[in-house]
DNA sequence: CCGGAGGCGTTTTTT
DNA sequence: ACGCCTCCGG
């Protein structure tokens, strides 16, 4: 991504044919592999020409196929060079796939085509044009954590926390405004002058903008917003891109926000004659229309308003609803035939989404037949639910399904804990997409801070981070002195550190600063290379290795006793591997390209079809993906729809669309699971089945265990169990709570709390506390020894140590009963026993953790 | 200046 | 229940 050419590789600028004048039916006679095999609507979407095209693409209706064929069709018919095409996708992975498929359709030569996300495309433009508005090309891209760190400083400085401002709430408000293309100045004109809180917010916003600029940094929202700003403030720059991109295609258009919409608007403006004159290289006559303008690029958007699920980050459904009014001469093509799912799954999806009153009628259908019924299951708790998922995954796998054909969805990331625990125990390979991502881990951010600072030595957030990692005796005091010096002298942080003799530091601190500065300077030289001495820029892997070696970050982690630190050291080694891989895949691309790629990875980019693992993700991350078997978990009121959404206008409808997205990801098998109690913040509470379940026709769901069964059974059991117990904490008010069944709760929390209450009676408060602490410590140690997976439930922790199992051994499992080991595979803590149980048949168990004992 | 311990807020979804 | 942050003792 070092540079880009405005000319086609063939050397002929803006060439083949008169752009925009194609008649669309180029290959009307004779077979055309790009159109044959498509249904009439799809074919129309491929060959339609004109200023604007909206493809309303229902879930699974083959829109990716249509998009790739459309682009290939344009190129093959010589209506456009690849370099004249800009295709916007939702994730980097989707972009890579689309490029590959187009390559496949054309045989070769889709180079020069821009296929990327909004954010990547904008970074590319901004890096190229940064100097025009006071940035330099090596600018840092702040992720939300960096933004929050900056806001935290500003809020502290302004004492704004006393007015209830937090980095999070100020950040989300700023983000919302930026998505509307409102900057601090514009906002200050519309605000309520008499509200001190509003005035303070404007001050925060202003300082935030200033600090970003001083740091030579953009936040996520800036990437889009500043590009729009660039185009509006510099028509000559805009003209370069307006001229270059003759065909713009945008996927998932229903999830574009105002800033993204504005970007598209800017890019699809004609170039006026006065700008045409200033363009270099010179314009050919055939690029111009009769009035001397370069005509507007043709725009194709693909979307489905039923799948709009990003309103919370500013997505505006009106962009797609009003498209026809917005872009004169727009044609609309509807794709309703589904090629992905069975009819049962589609019927359920249609039934659910049909409850949204504010939509256009649309029905998905398939020619493929009904398929299996949807399976429903209600567990007593989220662990019960997770156990069902794990067992069912194993059954599917035994039935011949690859693990990578299976996905488990949930509404919130916190739901992964219970699922992971059961998957680990069942020895099912899985992968969590999104959540706490690799690049968000502290140790990774620490190491990345060095690389970022090399590219942008003006960035205080990054610099502050690397000063303290690893600990080297440079604390907040030293940092503040250096930062003041840096600002006063107008130099960058590395220079300020090199000149720390001019400040009065003690010898120890001074030495630490100088050796750090020396290392950074050396690394920066390596990164830049030296063209005069024929020295190429150093590979990113070498830079990273230098940093890790000199700082001894890995060694220091290994020296600690905490097993978590071993995992951190491994993560750093993994990072080196990632960098090396980047160097191989994009030789000579350079440090900035690496940093950009890392900043813009999306959750779904991690998906690897060949990994052979079950995929866990939120339903948001699942958008655009498909799997043979899909589990939607936590289908409960308060979770799906989420509690937070019920008060928001349109909140429920958006949740319903989310459910719709989830359902329509499934090709063959769909499971809907829930639990009748769920632990939230540690407290167990009763969960009700989601309203969305009632919207699915009854006969479609095969309930293995219905919500009704569990409530009645669990209720009876739990009442007997908890009869003397009162509500909440104190157990003394017993019996006062037996009015309705809905207030019963299960699980161990009741047991624990009554034990805690009775403790003071038999001793003093102190000893009870000590005992509790000891228990907690023991649990922690056991967990660490057991491989350290998160959120093990206390009392459930197991460690079978080095239990020896051999084929033929009899074992007893807490849930499955007795069985016989048929084989043992794997090694060490990952040893897996394959066993046949008398009651439930074949199961795989992780020897170290499974609740089993060996029978003699 | 650094590490541990206790206190507090946290969870809706993401580029 | 957990992790982050702050406060306190070396």
C-alpha cells in the first residue's frame, strides 16, 4: 500500500470505451459465464448500467456473487479499467475474498482495483494527502482505548469529572457527533449557552480535537470525517479521486452512517470544468461530457434494510430507504430468492422480521425444501445451556459436520465464558471472534507502542505507554518534565529524551531515558532505511525483534511466577510471528502499512475456514457470514432483545433485525437455546423466554426441553431446596417470599449466602473473612494449575492431575455415568480420552478437567 | 517508584 | 464475579 498509480498499469489513462455509455447488454447473444446461471433479477443487477443502482438483497440471495460478477463484467467488457473501480466492503476479509473471486472470474489482472473497507480506503487517501492539512503521513490511528486515554487526561485537567463526564460518555458523544460530521465549532453554535455542562463538553471536544492534531493522530471516526472534510476543503484533491473512480460499489449500504454517506456523495460528484483544467495528467476529450465536465461516477449500492443493526454507531437506515430519491435516475433490483437456507429456517426468519411494522414487505423463499426442524432447548442455567451446545456440537461433528461449519452466536461478549468452559471440557476446538482481541491485550499494545512511536514520535499517548512498559524507573514525574520540555521546545518526544541533560534528572533516571531514546532513534533509522547508502527500510519483524530484545520484555515476563505472564510472553512471540508473516506477504510494505493493518483489523477478519474450529461470535460480528449449523444462545428477554434497547426508540425493532440476521446465517441446522436463570454481575436472576420465540410458528421448533418444562420442574425442585430461604441477602425473613413461582431462584448462590450469614454466629467476623479469603485463594491456584481458563465456577474446579487412562479403563463421569475408555489422544494437559458411556454413548473428554474418576 | 490490596464500576452491539 | 484504579507501605 506504499503508493498508488492513477494510471492504468497498461499506461493508457482512463481508457476503454466511453465510460457510462455502455448499453448493458454486451453479450446478449451466446453464452456468457458472467450472466448464465444467474436468476433474472441477479442477471439484471449484473448488466444494468446507468448513474445509480440499488440492489435490495435479502439474506442469502447471492449478492456477493452479483457484485463480483458485475465488476468482472465491467472490466471484461472494457467499460472500465480495474483501477477505475472502488468497491467498499464491510470487513477486510470480505474485501480479500471479493478480490480473489474477481481474479478468478477474469483469470487475472484485477490489480489497481480498490477493494476495501471505508476505513482502509480513507486511510489510504489520508496518508497520501495528509500534508495538506497539517498532518504527516505517519499519523497514528487511535483505537477507542487510545481515545479514552486522551479524554481521560483532558477531563482530569478540566475537572470535568465533577460534572459527570467520563472518558467513555464524552467519547461516545464525540463519536456520535463526528459521525454526523459535526465538529466542536459547529456544535458550539447549536448548543445551549446557559447550560454549564454543555459548555464544558464543548471545551472537552475542542481540546480533544487539538490534542489529536498535535499528536498527529486520527481516531476511527476521523478517518471518514476528515476525508470528507479534505474533499470539501480541497476540490482539486477531490477531483483526483472523482476522476479516477468511475464505478463505486458499496456493500452493506443499510449500515452506512452520515459521514460515510457524505463520502460517497463527494466521490460521485461530477468534476466541474474549472477543476478539470487543474488536473494532471491532462484530460482526454472522451472523459468529458458536452458541458466540459467529467461526469459523475456510477454508483451501485447493495443492502437490506432488514439487516440494519448498527444504528448505535450512527448507521442511518434512511440512506437506503431514500436512495431512489437521493440519486436521480436510480434503478432498483430486488433479490428475494434465497440460496442459503432451508425453507424452515426462512419461514422462521420471515415470521420474526414480519413483526417489524416499519418495513417494506419482503419474503425470502427457496427452492431447496423444508429441511430439518429448528431445535429449541431451555437449560436451568447458562452452564446447562452451554452443556447442551457442546453435546450437540459433538453430535453434529460425529454426524460428519466439520467443526468449522458450526457457529455459536450470542448477544453480548460476556456470554462466551460459560460456553468456553464447556467447550474446553468437551475437548471441542473453538475460536472466539472479537471480544478482547489480540491487539487489545496490554502486552501487545505495549510492544506496538514502540513501533507506533517510531512512526510518529509526536504521539504522547503512545509515548506515555512505552515509557512505563517495562518498568524502568521513569514515572509520572519524569514523564511530565519531558512532556513540558517537548512542548516548550517544539520538538518530538524522541528528541526531547535525547536532550534530557538539559533537565535535572537523577543519574539513574537519566540513564534510563537516554538508553531508551538511543534505542528508539536507532530503530527509527532502521525503519526509514537510507536510500543514499542503498539501505532498504528494515522489515517490521526485525524492528520488533530489536525492541523486544533490548527491552527484555519477554524475559521479564518469563521470570515472573504468574502463569498468566507466560501466556503474555507467548502472545509477544506470536506478535513477532505476525510481523514476520506480514514481511513475507507484503515485502517492502513498511512499518506504517503494518501499523495501519493492525489498527483496522475487524473481528470477523480472524475467521479462518480451514482452521477446523467452531466459531463463537456476537450476532453483530456474524453479519455477512454463513454456517451449516448455527446456535443462537441466550434467547431471553433482557438479553435478546437486550435490556438496554427496550427503552430506546426503535430499539426493539433493531434487536429483532439482529435476531433475523442471526437466523438467516444458518444453512441447514438452527438451534435456539436459552436458560431459565442467568447470572448477571454474579447474582442469579430469573430469565424469561424472548418474545422473538413466540413470533416463530409453533410447529417449526422441535423443543428438546421447552421453557415451560424447565420452569415447572425447576420451580418445584428449587422450592423444596430453598424453602426456608428468604429474599436476597439476609436469610432471616424466610417464608415471606412464597407468593409467586417467578421469584424462585436456583443454583449455588443461595447456599453460599446462607453459609456466609451463619458464619459470624460460630466465630467472629474476622475469621469468617479469613476463611473466605483462603477459599478464594485456593480456588485461584487450582484454576491456574488447571490451565488457567477464565471464569471457572468455584467449587467446580477440577484437576485430575496426571490421571493415567488407557483404552479399556472403566471411568465414571458426573453426568454421563459409567463408561469405557476407547482411546487416548493428545499429550500433557491437552490429553483427550475417547470414551463410550453406557447411557449416552461416545464422548470426548479433556482428561485433566473432565469430572471423571477412574474405576478399578 | 513499584507492588499489593481493597474499592468500585461494569456489559450491548464495533470500525 | 472480574478487572481496573487508587491508595498505601516498602
